[in-house]
């Protein structure tokens, strides 16, 4: 996650959380983050090329649960950040205004899709979720990866080679035997 963006986001959340009346989050904030990529596990580069254009995409959902203690509003912020191979590529953040007391659930969903020209290697997609409110923070992180590989010619299996050599050898031997029999019958 971009450090400047994260600092800005947390600074905004601190200002927002300072504007609440008498509400507070009781206990810890629990958060779960899901991540689903839209690119296959292996992408093959076409023969004769050394790179391939790949549409990289993912979707993520941050779900947070916590309890508030008053009817006033708790202010905060929730966000999802995506990075691809350690480069920040996309983010979404929303302010949170939670009215009422009791068990609260906040959900934010975000997805991205972008094309990249990639060489052979392993590439990582990382999603980072952030919820900050009333001085409490939760920051679950998930990652997934895929591989870009050069196309290879299929090599025959060793047993296939052995079988072919055996068949050719047997064929030559049988032909020789057949020729010998033909020569005896003519004489």
C-alpha cells in the first residue's frame, strides 16, 4: 500500500473519528478480506514472442464487525488497496458514519482490471483492506499469484521413443526374415 496514501487515509480517519459525539467502538474490530483473481494460474507466451499482453484483474471484499456503545455516530474510514508486483495500481476508500448502538457490520467491495505486457516470471496481486474508526484499526492483507511461461514444444515421452525404436527394430528384423523366406521359396 502506498505509504503517502495510507498516511493521508489514516489522517482523514483520525480527523473524522475526532468529530464523533459520545459513541465509541467497544472491544476490537474484526475484519476479513477476500481476494479473487481473474487471471489463470499460468499464462503462456505464444511461440516466437518473448512477452504477452495479460488482462490482470481481481476483486476483493473487506467485511468488518464491531460493537458500538451509544446512539451517536462513530465516524471512520474503510478502504481497499491493490498492488501488482509491488506497484500500487488501484484503491477505493469511503468514509464511514455509523449511527446507533449495537453490533455493526461495514462492507466495502472493489475490483480492478488492467492490461500489462509481461515477460516470463511469477507475478503477485496483493489486496490490503483498512478500517479505521474511534482509534481502532484493522488491516487484513491477502495475496495471490500467477505465472507467465514461455511456450514450449512438446517433447515425446521416453516410453514413446522406446516403443517407436522397438517397433522399427522389429519391423526391420521381420522384413529380413520375410526376405529370407521369399528367397528360399524361389530357389
